[in-house]
C-alpha cells in the first residue's frame, strides 16, 4: 500500500508544482485524482490514518521525501491570490486543509453516512462524481 500511495503522491506533487496550471485547474485535478484513487483503493484513507498515528515522522518522509507545502508552486499561487491583507485572515494552509478534507473525508465517513442516510453504493459513487465538480467551486469561493 505504501508504494501505491507514494506513486499517487508523486502525481499530486507534480500538480502542486506545475507552473503552467492555474489554481482552478489544480483544484479540479487534485479533487478528481483523489476521488478516483479513493474509489479504486477505499482502504487507503484508513491506512494513511493508521500510519500517521503509529509512525508519523517515518510516514511523512516516505510519502513526501521531506517536501513541505510551502515548497510548492500551488502554495505561492494561493498566497498571491489571497494577497497580503487576506492572507492574514485566511491562510493557504486552511484552503488546502479544506480541499483535502472535502475530498478524502467522505470516504473515511462512508460507513456512517451510508447508515445514517440509507444511501447505497451506486448513489455514493454518483455523489463522489458530483463532488469532483463541486469541490473546486467550493474551495475557489474561499478565495473570493
């Protein structure tokens, strides 16, 4: 699982570092890639949570090779878009946290959500497809 996750994160980091894509494009790509990956590997979020709980430093180094968010183009694009005044009110970290949460948490909370709403697997998958389009809009609205 760690190899699969490492390969996937390298794909995400390429999106983070691409100077030729806008924030809008990055958000669409990231939401789409994460949702597609979680649909193919539904146990991945649980694996990540377990690794973060049991050996956070080792896991961080394996997955990121020590790269931090502020080292990527996407961080600088966010800071530039926010501007100095707004950056003091909402940080790029909040925006990325929301993007990741909106994308990943539905898979973590899926069992509870399915029980609470009587949603079936087909409807859940359709909802995740909708979220690929909605999440970038929601995150972009934070930048307005």
